[in-house]
C-alpha cells in the first residue's frame, strides 16, 4: 500500500491546490492520504477529494483512503495525534506543536507511551514533527539552527529506542522537507518524518518528494513522504463506492479480493520426521542439555513422535483443532521448536504474536528454534507458480487461502526481539540447506 504523508498547510479548501493534489495522487498511485493541517476551519466539512473516501479526522489531522478500499478504523487520540489501523499495521499520524519546545518534548514522551500500549504491534509514526532530529537536519542560513533543543532530541531518541523505530529518511546529507526565508536567511528543516518498526525497513520504501512544494503543480509548502508498505488493503464493499476510480484514470483499479487465511492447509502429511527435527536431535539437544521439547505449530505431530523416540519429554501444540494437539497445560520446556510456522502467517504482527506464544512455553534460560523457508526458495516458487503478491509475501493458493513468505535469519531475529527473545550465543549451526533458521534464548529475567 502506498501512503502519502504531507502537511497541506490548510490549502485543501482551495480549488487549485486540491486539483493539483488529486493529479499528484493519481500520478503516483497513492492509496491512502495522511494529511496534517489539511483545511480550515478545523471543524468544517472535509473537502471532497476525487477518487478517495474520507476516513476520519478534522482540520488538524485527517485521512483519506482510495475509493476501492474499505476505510480503515481511525481515531483521534489527541488533537495532535491520530491513530489509523491499516490491516496489521498501526499508524500514528502526528503534528507536533509548532511553537513550544517543552510541549514537543512532552508530546514525544506521550507518543512513547502510546507506542508501548500497542504491545509490539508493527508501527509507523509519521507526519510533521516540527523539529530537526539531528543538528544537521536544521539550518538557519549556513549555521545550525537553535530551534530544536537537546531535550526534544533526547525524547525523540528515547521514543525510537523504546519502540524499536527507525528514522527512515535520515540520510548522511539531509534532504530538507521544509524551507522558508526568515529575517533574510533561509531556514531549512528535515521535520517531516516516517519512523518505522525496525523489522519492516527491509520491505518498505520511503521517498521524500519536494515537487509538491516547489514544482509547477505545487499544493503545499512541505515535501510529501511517499511511504510504500507491505500492506494489502481491504477491498471496499460495492455499495461504498460512489463512483469508479476508472472514471478519473481511464484504467480499471486492481482492488484486492478478500480471502480467508487458512495456514493449517500448508501442513505437510509426513510419514517420516522432518529434516529440521532430525537436525535438532542430532546437533542441538545434546549440546544444550535438552530434556523437554514442545513442537509449537506441530501440524499432525510426526516430529513430536520423533522427539519422543529420541528419549525426550516431548509435547505438541497446534491451534488447528482437527490436528488434535490442544494447548498444553504445562510450560517450562527446555526447548520450543517452531518449524515452518512464521512463513505461512500473512503479516509481521501475527508472526510476532506466534513467537510470543512460543516463548511463553520456554523456561527462563531455555531456547526457541525457528525454521523458515528461505526468501530465495519462496521467490522461485512464486515465479514458477504465478503466485499473487499479498502483504509482504504471496498467496500460494488463493482458493485454499494459503500464504507464504521467505524469512531470513536476520528477520527471524528482529521479530524474535519483539517477543522477548535474543540470539543464542555459541550454539551449533544446524545443517539445513535451502532453509533458514535461528536459535534463540529466553532471558532468565
């Protein structure tokens, strides 16, 4: 899903600015518009934006969604922050205080609390922060601006550290998003930001676009951020569409089709234990002094039988009731295995939740082993099978509702950190060619 985040400087009520904005949105194929200061007065009826449905907000912060997509849940947490749910991703759109340093520092602290309340759900915080994240991001003339205080930068850094966010447009040479002349000198700031959960940066692209403020078709005085995210929008119900987007573009829109996820249908019917389970017993259980194992997402349970045959106290769990492996009453396992589970879950939030659940069964100081299909394997299978892109992966079968994504060890580790797990030091590397894995540990405290 392509989002546009932009401070419209209250210009949306002007016919010319609105026309230029609409043309720019069509040119880039934007699917959702997140606008700071879109119109005035703040409580007026929102102006109509051709091809888009108003999703919520007011003249402080507002959101529009392309008409072929269902409007997302939108709520105003404060006048300066708006919460938007885009499928599995939470977006906090902000417009921080433009005048008071202390107020911005307080707002950043409040944002940190809001982010913590999301319980590690994937997060994007974007909008006009009215500050320079680094000294080099704010200049007055050729000197560093004193507009942003150290307290604000410390609050921003604490927000990013606590929530695991990356400042996605922080280039070595700043790309300024706002420029004006004050007292005869140019004032330049990189103040329009997109802070994104660290495990999403490999699958997202964020591009500042200054043409919206200095080109022949300008409609504001801030650069826009084009934020391309691995989110597939929910299609709108036919009755919700007032007029077809094709009437504006001359082309049919490629609206996604709603499907039901059925990850259990990816479970293989094995007659013998998986190579991954054999690698665990041959190379891992001995060095880690493992006596008890839980196979989390065990499918039909063939690997559980293998662990038991190896003399281990083994149990299985699978949320699909028909497989017959209900949730164990006990916890405190030495080892929890998650074999080819994460790659069939259709979004990062479900993967984090699955890892949190797996970690809950491990004893403090115990281990969790995660095995996934590799990005190379999935890319080849998708190309060979003509799979349809969905979120950050593919529908492997739309009729069955099955999804696949290749996940490398770095992504496993990034997701695992959200689940309270850490890479295990000094553990053997499992000889599993063609797939990816990570051995993780549950901290003792």
